[in-house]
């Protein structure tokens, strides 16, 4: 419950802001179906919006939100109580879902950046768009992750903070490179086959989730020297994985913050360059926020193997090519369950060498209800995943596979592609297809 003082201040603020279009949008969102069952989320949203419009940015801190919205005592410590951070993640997800559906025609959006609580109000052109989206300004609607500037609280370990900031800077440079000519000529004769794949994966009448890696979870597995099943991951049991030798702030950050890797950002950027991409229908969903029901109703692009994205295990469980982790997280290998002529039974990567051969998989199969597709991009290491992603978005590279998988009615048969590349300081080079299966 809000304190009497907070209720009074909030009511006074709301009264004079009735004519502000940003406040009206906030009220519409708070009263919408995505917030109907969570009055605390509605209060959270209206509080940060009203404080922002009042110019009281200093009042929008984790501690002040905990006191004003969640009724915590003034003496409460945010280090010991992460209720605000947990609700903030849900708030970002609900906002993204609202503006992808009920609020898709709203000229004003509300966004809450990761690492902060001060909302922004970007204005959008709701007229039909002819040109492709500008990746540099809007990569993809975020649900649980924001790819914009990250303002982190100082408690996080510096070893974790600087790579995350560096990712954002690198992504900006990557987008500049990408828009400067990194594509194959769109007039290529293989364009129809690439279109068939992405039209199926990003249908104009459905939702597609892009599920990046959970880098924090992967780091926790490495430190604990053990893996975690999808069922346990869904239950949140990863929170108990970091060893006690890690300081409390870092443990909490690994258990609550949505870290991902650069390859996931590359995939997001390349997806947004596809003509089939619709920002209202392609949503970014962090693995910890995904649910089994999402993979029944929608399509998905899942990035990373089960060690960094446990949802991968749903896609490759019955595949011919499968990534199998080694004991105590000491490595991994791709098993070929039914080798054909000239194929190996096992494909391994030697992680300890600066330059080494690595392997990856691209798997396409129907979603859990057969109404869409699940596309998995996974490698034995980050260079392998990068190699698979680059081949997938290369029209000459993926076209022969799609051509074989394409049915006369335009639908696609499930397929598997085994990719080999050379990893040079965790960057992929010399990518080629080793084997494939069309089912």
C-alpha cells in the first residue's frame, strides 16, 4: 500500500497532468489487460511517469520506489530486498507486450531502460511503413532487455560491468558496418529461398520471439561446474548456483540481471534488416521470461546451446545432430546419432587453443503446437554460434538447404545443418556446411 503522504502527492500530480498526452497513455496502459491483474505494476508505472513529468528524476530510485510503491519502510535496504528490480523486469515486459498489441496504434510509447527507472516517451509514426526499420534507432521491441544505453548501479562487479557497456558500443559500430554494405546483393537469384525461410519464421499474422543467450546463467554454470535442466531453469534454481565465494552484489546481479552476448546482438541486428521483419510482431524475450506456452502459440528464434540458453533443449532433443556437454562443464561435442557416408560420429572443439576448429548447428522444426516454427542457432562455443548465424543470414549459404526443404505449398520441412568454422580469438572464419538433414 502507498503511504497517505504518497497517495496525496500522487493524486495532486495526476490532477494537473490530465492534459498531458504522456500521462493519458500511462493511464491507458495501467488500466489495460496486461496490467489488470497486477495493481502493483500499475502503481509502479504511474509513479515513475508522474515523477518524471513533475521533473523529480531524483525521486525515481530503487529505494524511493520501494518505499512509495511497495510500502517498504524508509529503513529498508535494496541490497537485501530486490522487489523493485523484479517488478521492473516484469514492467518492461508488460510494456513491450502492450505496445506490440493493444497499444500498437499509440503515437507515444513508454519505455523503462534496463539499469534505471526513469521512463522515456518515444514518439512513433503509426502510418504504414514502406522502408525497412532503422536498426540504429529501434533494433527490436524489448521484453526484459533494452539494447540502449545502460546505467548500472555501482554495486555490480567491474569485471561484469565493462563488458556489458562494451557490447553496446560494439553493437553501434556493427550496425554502421552492416548498413554500409555487409549484405549480399538483394538481386541475387537465391533471394526467393531466403524469403521462404524468413516468411515462415516471421509470419505477418503471428508473433515471433527472439530468445538470446542468458550469459549470466552460463557464467554461473561455469563457476559451479555443473549444468541445469530446462525444468530447473524455469523454476529459477539458477539463483543458488554461484559459489559463496562470490560477493553478495555480484551473486544477486547474476541471478536477476538479463546479460547476453555480442552474437545475440548480431542476430537481432540481422533479423531487423530482413524485409519480413515487423517490429510489432517480432519481440525480444529473455530466456528467464519465456514460457512453454509461448512456444505453443508463437514462432521463435532461439540463440545458443543449452548451456547458455536452456530452451535449446526443446529443439534439439530429438535431432540427429545434438550438442552434448562434457562432465563438469569442461567442454562439449556434437553427436551424430546416425552417421551417413563420410560423416563422423562426433565433432569436437578444442577450446584451449587460440585458433581451433569449431562446429555449430542450425535446426528448424515446428513449434510445440505445429502452428509455427522454432529456429535454433547453437555452437560449441561463441565463434561456432557466430558462424552458424552468419551462414543463416547469407543468401548463397542457406539457399540450397531451404530449396531442398521447401514444399510445393510454400511450407518448410524440418531441417538440420552442421556447420564448421575456424575460431580465431573467438571470431569465426572459413564457415562451411559439413552435413545436413531434411526431414
